[in-house]
C-alpha cells in the first residue's frame, strides 16, 4: 500500500514536470489555424466530422478539379454544415472561382494536413524530415504506407519498396542522419501476402515468411532492426506466429534487436505478452515489445459486433489505460528478456513507466519511448531533457495509400477519449490528466437479447480450436462416404432400387452418398401421408410449431462442423462458404420461428362495441419444396421451415446434386421429434417426380429456387387447374439473376476490387446473387482492370477441403461444360483480360474476365452460374444505370462510389431486389438483408424478411356480433 502511494506520488511529480512543458504549446492541429479550426468544429459536431473525414478519405483519388469542387459541395453545403464553412463554399461558387483554383486550395490544405503526420511521399522526399529528427537526436522507425494488397504482384512491389528502403536507410539516410540508436523499419504482414487469412494458417505463415525473408536478410546485413506492427485482431495470432517463427530461424539469430507491437486495448494481450516473454527466455532470443494502446478500436467494436463475435477490446478507455500500465509493469520487470518500447503520447502512461522504472532502479537505457511523427512534439522534448531515448514512428508514402493512416491519426486527435485532445486542445487540468485510470463502476451492460433474433455468428477461423475442429470434421466425414440414404415418408424409411449417386466435384471418383430415388408411387404415398398429418399439424399451436424449429436450430448448431464438412465435399464449398451456409440455415429456423409466434397471434381490427373482428392466418395445406444445390442446407431449410412452421405439411425434393445434405436436414428435424408426415423426403427426377408433384391437385403451394427455365415451367404447369383441385396453387419462385456492380471514379478501388472478386468468384460464381457484370464509369477502367486481373490471378484454386482455397470446382460435369462454352462465347464477344487455366482433377475452371463486351451480348445478358465476368465501360452514371438495368433479371446489384448524389441516384434507379453499396453483393443475412428479386428473377416475397411467411398462409377475417339482446361484453 505504501509503495503504491509513493509510486503515485512519483508519477505526479514526473507528470507535473512534463505537463508544465506542454501547457503553452499548441496542439498538432493548431486551432488558431484554418485546418485546426475545422478539426475543432468536427469535435463538436459528429455529423460534420463524418463528412469531413469521408471527404478527406476520397480526395486523393479524385482525378479532376471539377470532381473535387462537386464533392466539396455535396459533402458540405447542406443544412448541417457549420455556417461559416457552408458560406465559404457557397462564396467560392458565387464568385465564380475556377474549379482549378478551388481544387488546388483544397488539395494543398489536405496535403499540408497529411504532411503533419507523414514524413514524405517516399524515402527521398522524407530525407529532410528524417534529418531534422536526427538533428534532435531522435531515433526513428520508418513505415511504408501502402494500399491494400490485392494481388501477388502488389505484394512483390511492396516487398521491393521495403528492400529499397533498407538500402536507403543504410545509404543516404545513414550518411546524413545518425541518431546513435540504430535505424528501424516497421512493417505490416498483411502487405506481403495477398491471400493472408488465418483460416489457411500454415499457408499464410509460409508465404508471408517467404516474402519477409529477403527483407530481414538485408536488414541483418545492413544492421537495421525490424518491428512488426500489429493490425486487426483477426491477424493478431498470425502476426505473432510469423514473427516468432522467423526469429527462430538460424539465419536471423544475428538480426539486430527486432520487435513486435502488442496492443493494450485487447483483453488477450497480457497472456500474449507473458507467452512472448516465456518464449524469449526459452529461446534466449531478446526482442523489443512495442507496447501500444491500439489504433483500430472503432473498427474492432463495429466489425466484431457485426459478425456476432465477442468484442476483443476493452469497451472503456480507462480499462485500456490500466491494462497499459499493467503490461508496462510486466515489461519493465522483464528487461532481461525483452526490450520495452513504451509507445504513447499520454502523460499519465509515460509518467507511470518512468516512475516504475525508477522504483525498479532500471537505467534509462533499459527501455525507450516511442511516439508518432507529428504528434506531441513537446512531450518528446520533455523526455529527451530527462535523457530518455525517444524513437519516432515515421510513415512514408503518397496520399492515396496514406489516407487510412491519416484518418486514424485524425480520429485519434479528435476522439472524445483521446489524451491528446484532452491535454493539448481542451487543456484539461493536470489533476485530471494524471489521475490513475479507474476501473469502471458498472460492468458494461450488453445489449439485451431477450429472445430477439440475432444472426448466427460464422466461425472465427483465426481461432485454432475452430480450425482443428473443421479439419477433424473433414477427416471424419470421409468415413461416411458411400453410405446409402433412404426416402423418408410418414416416419418410414424406404430404400429404393434406383439411387442418386452424389459425387465429390473435386474428385468425382469419390461417392459422397447414394440416396434413394422416389417415383410417382412414392410421391403419391408422400402426398397421402402429408394429407393425414396435416389435420393434426394445422391445429398445433403456432408456438409449439415454432419450438420444433428452435430445437432443430440447436441441433444444427451442435452439428455445425459436420454439416459444413459435408457441403465441402458434396458441392465444393470452401470452409468459410460452407460454414456460412450452415449459419444461414440456423438463421432461417430462428427467424421464422419468431415470425410465426408474431403472426400466430390473432389481430383484433378496430374497436367497435358489439362487434369483434379477428384477423388470423391459416395454413394453406400441402406444399412442395424444390431446392437447389448451391446453398444446399440454407435455402432448403428456409423453404421447408417456413412451410411447416406456418402449419403446412411439406414434401421436400432436394437437388440431385446435394441429396445427402438434404437428407441430413430431414434427419435433424426428425431427431427433434417433428411429427411423422409433416416433412416428407422425396428425392427424384425433376421431370418425373417434380412434375408429378407440381401438377398434383392436392398440392396447395410450391416453393422453388433454381433456374429460370425450370421456374417458368413450374409456374405454367401449376397454373393449370386439374380435376379435384381445391385451391389455386401459390408459387414462390426464386429464379436467378444477371447481377451488376457499378464502379465510379470516386470509388475506393481497394474495396471495389475485393468486392468484385468476392462477389464474382466466391463459390465459383455459382450464387444467384453473384456478380457477372461490372460497369466502370470514367477513366479508372484501366487501373481497375489491372488490379482485378492481378487479384484474380492470385486467388487459390483447388480442392475446397484445403483451407487456403478461394475457388473450388463447379458443381458437375454439365456446369463445367456450360461454363466453358460461355468462355468461348466471351472470346468472340469481348476482349480477353484473363482466362486462368487450372490443372486439377475434378470440375475445375479458372476465372475468365472479358472487357468491352457489348451490353446486349450473350455474356452480358445470360445467366452463366460460373466464374465468368463481363466488364463494361460507361461514360457516366446515367449510362451505367442504363446498362445495369438492361437485363430481364432484377435480383441483386451493387455500387462502389463515394459521391453522395451518385449513391442517391443509384438507390432510386437501379432496379434490383437487393442493392449493396460499397460492399460485396453476396452474403445476404437473414433478417438484415432479406433476399429476393423481381422481374425474371422470381415471384414472391423476400426470404428472411418480414413478409415471407405470409405466402404460406391464407389470411382469414372472423367477424363476431358480440351483442346479445342489447348486452355487450364490458371492456
Ligand atoms: P490515449 O491515452 O489518448 O489513448 C488512446 C487510445 O485509447 C486509443 O487509440 C485506443 O487504443 C484506446 N481507446 C480509446 N477509446 C477507448 C474506449 N472507449 N475503450 C477502450 N479503449 C479505448 N497501433 C496499433 O494498433 N498497431 C501498431 O502497430 C501501432 N504502432 C504504433 C507505434 C508507435 C510508435 C506509436 C506511438 C503508436 C502506435 N500505434 C499502433 C498507435 C497506438 O495504438 C495509439 O493509437 C496511439 O498511440 C494513441 O494512444 P495514446 O496512449 O497516445 O493516447
């Protein structure tokens, strides 16, 4: 206790000394100057801050002056912008300022803002800034800013830039700048391997190490140390693994003291640090630990909440600060094994480290402080005065790659929680700034779930336990190959002579299973059984029906790995896609069960004495579900569960290409006690069983997802009335699309390229929402195509059971033949950008990209359902929309743009059922992005939406006269 008090006393003393040196110094973004003033406004007005940062973000990619002026207006001249800024912009236009002058002024302002935090556009340009640091006796670490690396080529370029940097540091900088503390470079592993993803742990470690080895070799040779930056949480374990495993290699034993950044805002970091110290001890491998608080706080909170994963960061700033102190203590107590680099601009955090070092009698050389270029200069001066080593982290790079970094720094300088803001801008009193971080009084209250629907989180494959379980499930599933599966009718299992043989599209000699094949006789039995079961089932309380779905969801959750493994083998999905399909299936069960509880309660209409009007939904009767192979569990589960929870009995005919997954769905329902006859399992041929069911007079509705030709035929056949038929059949049909993404000249190309690759090539282009047309507006087409080509060349194609695979096989021989046919057509209709050859056994086919195909050409009009992409050019957004709307389909579409008026126009005029802005166009989530189109894309309401269940029921209104001899029930 005493020592705690005296430590606090020491912290205050040291803090006060530093504080007095910064009191009169203006902040990095000096509020007496124009840009500082704007930042000051942004701190007061959240909406303005969002616009400002978005404008700064888009600015470097705007190629023309006119565009800059236009966006300036669009971002700032409506009502919510502070008057003074709005006035200035309006004046500029009133006084007829030439766009060139305005654009130059804006560009210069943002450039000078960037200059405060970025040392130069390249190492040569940064030379003066670095020399100035050297003169002040400051050590530095140079970081090369880069765009998101989407291809191997971009990763190689980045590697070369780092190799040049290392040479430059020893050469020119070495001659002109000598700080005595050694030069250091900082790097981020995600820039060295375009396919980096912990799902492919070994591949990612191997490839990243390969790319980094030449840099480390040269650094060793030239006596330069290397520090690994820490990025998003998703990459954390991978970053540590790459770092340790490289340093364990003999050739890097003599690498100058190198290090890794660890983030105090992460709840895991204490464990990571202790493990790292243990490793350093065991291997006698001294390393630097750069302790930072963490720069991606907002991102981690948003992304992890979006995914339904635990939020890995502390949610209270003081907890981060407290953890920073605890980690500082661990570091300073272990200086025999690690070299602490305390990276912060916070006086309290700095003073804590200084006071503790004093208590531990550590010499000043035992640790160093690190700060970011352009931030808190007075602090570093104060530290130098007391003979501490200070290293400056100096980023170098152009404006476009520097934007993400600049926005992070601006966020940091303007955030409510920021120490820099509180100390330099708000001039908070010393007492507040030096206070020990407090543990929050109240535990963070999580959002109440109270039974509300939440999407099932996908598996987080950055966790080793999930990777291991998936690998085990794949191994186990092989023992299930070649089994026989029966039909399931009215509780009885029927093995038939005829079978559908389900093959592994990656290795068609492997039989996934043999599933019995129903014919008219079995179809008739299924209808009869369902008719009997329906009497009881339709009377079952909606809540009870919903509970069957919830039990089925729970069972699926238990079998998640097993079901995903089956899909990987049966239809060629990758780990992530297969897992997402199982999650979506669970979502449908959870969502429709809640919807039924909502709709199952009678609604009383109006409020009239002596009369009661009740509005209820009754089941339609018996339905047929005909489902596709591309989402073999999710779409089947959605259609089946909607049908049965609404009180109908359902005959389920799975696709002949995914019958084993279909069987598993029925088996799980059965394990959960669903009464016999409510769900009949009847695989069979479309022509025979499908047609028989669809035309049968006892069938009341048909839920179908599949091709347009089959969908239209079902609509025609079902439209005929047959003898004994008592209802007009209701059709719910989802029939595909020819989906387009529009990209304009203000798009973030990093995001656009990634979005197109995922949307067009994910699951080999076999999603109904897949992108098969890209329409590029303006002059960016060349750059876009170059990056897209590089990205498509870099993705991994192979058996999907390999975790690194991005593209597996198409589903069968037919699909392969058909898609290859379209590749040939594309060669005639467009200009070949890429046709990637693959040499695997199985139904593999590389991506094919064509440019300049006329909008009315076949590859731009027909649904291909394979990895074939047509890229077209439009002169403006009007023409882009015209091309986009030129097909008969209206399913999904996308836009990448940072121009508000373009976003609005596209929202108004793009005729699609699902529109996605600045993101991929696949992966709709139940309840969040209800899915489905119109036009030739289908009839019916959106799956996973609030109207979907209504299609499976008939609304009924019951009006009762409650007046008896003039007496009405009292309220
Ligand atoms: P301050 O005391 O104001 O702390 C701000 C930090 O608190 C935020 O950055 C965030 O971490 C945390 N925080 C804010 N709101 C919070 C809340 N509501 N709940 C919990 N915590 C909250 N970052 C990184 O992620 N990887 C890296 O590799 C590096 N590298 C690096 C090198 C060097 C030399 C420096 C100086 C900094 C970094 N950083 C970094 C950036 C670093 O993580 C951090 O963002 C800034 O240094 C700001 O922290 P301070 O202690 O200076 O300020």
